[in-house]
C-alpha cells in the first residue's frame, strides 16, 4: 500500500475565521511573532498496488470533485515516502 | 411539493408544515432513494446533513436523491434550498459561489429583515418588487462568497434574490442572503422562511410567500 496525501487549503483571498480564532489564542499561550494562521485539511488515502500516473490522476479528480470545493479551496496531492 | 430529508436535516418537518399552510400537498423525499415521487417542486431543508462533515452539503450532493434533483432542476423543476439546502445547491453547482463560516465566528439566531431583490423567480413571485420582509436567520456557516466577476454577473443579471437589511449578520459579500440560477427555478436562501408562516410562533407570516409563489408556478 502507498499513502497518497491530499492537502486542502482555503484560497488565500477567502477569509478563514477558524484560523483567526486559533491565531487569537496564541498570545494567551505566550506565543509571539505569529502574524497569521490558516487552517486546512489533510486526507491520507491508502492506495492499493502501485501508484501510477493514472492512479494519481484519479486522486486529483477525487480531490477536485469531493475533497475540495474549487470555488473556495485549493488542493495539493503528493505521494508520501515511507521511511 | 417534495421536502428532502437527509441524515441530519432539522427543518424538514417545519418545511413540510409551511408547504401545507401554503396550500400544497407535502411529500416526504428520502436522501437514499433516487425517486422524486412525481412532485412539482422540491425543498431542500435546513439542518446539518451528514453532520456537515467535510464541508456543509458536500456529502449530500452525492446522495441518490440529489442526482434526481439536479436532473429535474436542469429541466426547470422549482427547487428551493434553505440554509443547509442552499449549501447543498452550491456544492451541486446548481448555484454559483459557496457558503463559509460566519466572519464573526459565532452562530447567529435572530429575526432578520430582508429585501426581496428579485420577485420573478419561481419562489418569490408572490412578493412585491423590493418588498421588505422579516424571517428567521440561524446559521454558523452562512457567509456567501464568490469571486468578483461572479458577484458582478449575479448583480447584472438580477440573480440576487434577497439581501440582508439592518446590518450584515454573517459577512456575506454584498449582503447577499439568497440567489437564483439563470432560469429562476432554483433559489438558495440562507434565512428560513419556513419558520415565519404562522402568527403564533416566529416573527410573523412574511415567509409564506416563498411557498405560495411556487404554488402559482405549478398550478
């Protein structure tokens, strides 16, 4: 099995109230110097067999249709190397 | 008039009640059945379908009933999505844009004044042009967003159906509370007209017009 990771982030121009809430909590914990926090999602897909270009294409299709909403989000797909 | 129940729908019962008060026969539709049971119009109710997992409306979009709703909407069937239903319509690409978390990060629940900007849709024909109405607003992810060209297109084509009055409650761009598709048969609305159909409970009966409009449409 190979792990394919899909990371989904709100587009830079879309307001992220959750990230703002997290950022707002940082000074209370004594963290300084963090000017912005954006919150996203990470999906780990365990793919059977070899991860071919065609298989990665399917994952990208899945990421575009279901895992992300292209109106407000961008996504990145990468194969995770096992140590 | 059909009202879809998804797992996690909350306002399907109120929507069916509003449908009946407006003089229609309410028909229960189930998310898992690809069957619209011959209805003349469909309401997608508010709530938290599929627990709002992934994104609000994202899983519902792929439910068996939605394939039928999308196909029927493309043929001109009147479809009204309220709150979570609006989110489902955006995720289904029946309406442009998306709904994200309120800019102030809090759930909002209050009586809300709206202006009906477009009374030529299947769901707003009972209202006077630029009518001001009060219905219930309750959402956590009700902030309507779209890119500037899309917003300009919606304005230019008169596809903004309703706008918030008296201050923006959730950060929606251009105070947009509801929009329609090109044909005017599909309407998405963040506030809840189904909670404003009886004088006894709720802020009045201003919401009834959404349901009687559709009656005129299908009669």
